[in-house]
């Protein structure tokens, strides 16, 4: 960052720097006041990495600004970009100034209520759906890039920061339509923007394919990251064991994630199944769309609602077993859930119970069918309550008859002659 950038300096003859909000490895963010509009914005100045030429960095930065500006017009869950340019050779973008905190800051205070997580994941999914439909991916979806602010009604409003990179050069794959989540991508789509190819990363939120630096990554890298973020919000830790980035990379690539119930036994089995699918080894076994992912997680907590003031609250509800009408569960090692596939058991009240877990939860009105479809299979559920034996029933009947005869005899003896 050049020393000439300081409080009081005017950028592009109209943005006066008020204060430094934050500084990272590749950029600095300032609060800036528009001198003629008398409004404040966030002005982000790029600091090019040593291995990238200033021209390349500027081109990528400006392209990202254009993509973010376009996306913010389609969804309020992407931070809006209002201007961009260069000042003394340093590229900058001007964004809306948000009031709130990042999810990373929020997580420093501990885990988040499950209903609040469901609400947050739903908002992130809406932003991802809009972007993925156009072949645009975030590529670095981490808690620090998820901002929590409030809307005009005082409710939590989620906005994604630093959105706009495409994971692979050339035409990019888009999410399949909601009507056919198994549909493939269109390789002939030439409308997707070209930005850059992502190299291998050690981010604990990156998918195994991204960690290995594989070519041809698609939007499902964002879905993997969102599942990791959901796990951390609910459990309080990352799903990987490791003291160093290298150890975490090994855990990600070897599919060694710690089941949620092993760290937090109160996590419902249906939510454990959500994580099992989100961290599936094969790409085709994971969630197909962001909407499907969010609906499936929310279906694990069907008795939630958004309360006034932005907090999602649980309603008074019975246990999950009582709600499903299922026999009591036999507790099993959560590691078994990771080792064995979860097979949906058929339920009379849900004709589609044998369908895919995510397809069943595509809409909020299908929450109960999804819950029914996730009743524990025989390997996970306990034996049904034993039926009352016929001998015991006969004994109870004879005892009741004896009491009745004794009562009649007592009445007859006491009656007047």
C-alpha cells in the first residue's frame, strides 16, 4: 500500500478517505465519503501479489468488480459495487458500506442456533444460485466473506463479499435447473466470463478437488465450502483434525472428516446424514444445487421460524423420534455413519420416501416427507417395542374378572333381605 494513501486523501477527485477499515494480504478497505453526494462507501484498493503483474492483477480486479456489480442487481445477497477505476496505478472498487460483522467475527463468540444457521444458509444459497446459473463461482467462500447485517425490518441480512471469480478458464458449468437436479452442464455455453484458473489451496473450506488443484472445477466447490461452514456454525469446529494446513489438506484429500455427532451428540441423525452427503467422496453423490443443499438442512429442523428482530427461534416441539412416530433410536457410534451409506426407510406418510434426500427437501412444504424419508434404517434404529404377550393379556383379563365378581358378592351380602 503506497504511503500516499492516507486519511483525508481524495481518490478520483470525489472519494475522500475517512478511515482505514481493514487491511489484508492483497487489499485494503477504506471508509470513503463521496464529496458531492455526501454519502459514505467502502473503497477497496488492490495490492497485487508478488507473483502477479500489476496489469494482470488490475484486469482480474476490474473483472471481479463488474461481475459483483451485475450480480448485486439480481440479488441483494451480494454486496453492491457502484464504481471502479485506478488511482496512481492502483486499482480500486467502490462498494456499499455495510454495518454489521462477518460470520468469522460472529463465530468467535461460539456456535450459532440451528434455526439461525438454516436462515443464513438459505440466504447464501440464494446468492449462489443466482451466480451459478450464470457460470459464476465464488471460489473462496469462507466465513470472512459472509457478512451479517440487518435489513429495513431489523432482520439478519446476509451478503457475500469478494464474489465474482470463475474457477476455471473458458466456458463455465452452471447449476442444473431445479426441475432436473441431475441434469448435466452445457459444454457449449460460451457466455460465461473468463477470469482465472484457481491453483491448489490449503484453505480448510476448499473441496478435495480444489485442494489438489484439479482442472475443470465447477460450482460444486462453493457447495462443499458451504457445508463446511454449516458444520462449523453448528458444531463449533472444522470437520477436519489437524494442527497445520498440511495436516488439514491430508484430511480433506483422504476424506477423513469427523462426524458431527462425535463432537456434538445432540445433532439429529438427519443432520448427520446431511453432512455425510455434503462430504461424499464422489462428486455425483453430493448436493446438486445450492437450493437443494439449503432446503435439506432446513428440513432437519422443521419446527423453526424467523422471529422478529432477525433471530430464528425454535418453537416448542417434541423430540425428533416423537415427531416422526419412530421407535426409540439405538445410539451407535457416529463414525459408523461416515463409514456406511445412509439408506432411506420407506414411511407410509411419505410416498417419495425412497427418493434422494435432497430431492425430497427441495421445497419447504416437503419438510415432513423428507424427515420421514430419513427415519433410521434397520442398521441405525433400535428394535421396536415388544408386543404384549397373549399369556400376560389373559392374566390381566382374569384379574379384572375376579375383582368384578368380588365386588358383586360384596354388594349382594350388604343388600337388605
